[in-house]
């Protein structure tokens, strides 16, 4: 089973993890991160497995400037929370 997240979820994590960050400069980055992590080609996932999908999220959120100060902090928080969600979903 694949756990997919949305841009609104990323923005919620950003609000919690980036408490000292005044705001979002580019809403396109979380939207792009979601599209990348959900990516499919010929009905097959581009990223196979939770770790690969998490890496795609972190890469996009951490390397593209979209917050005023806390891009990497939020990217790491998204990774941790996504993987925790995967573990919960699988009941491990």
C-alpha cells in the first residue's frame, strides 16, 4: 500500500516545524513535491518504496527555495512524519 500526501499536509507540517519562518514564498514547490512523490509512468510508480518517495519529497522541499528560512528543517520534518505515517499504515 502506498501512502500519498497532499500540499495541504506539507503546509501543515511547515507551520509546525517552521515556527519561526514568516511565511511561504512559493506555493509551487510543495505542489511540485507532491506531484513528484506521486509520479507514475505507464501506470507504474516512478519511485518504488516509501524511502524513495520520501527522498523525492526531501530533495524537492529541501533544495528549492519556498520558505523564507526553514526549507531544510521542514523537509526533514516532512520526511519523518511521512515515514511515521507509512509505519502506522502498515501496522508495523
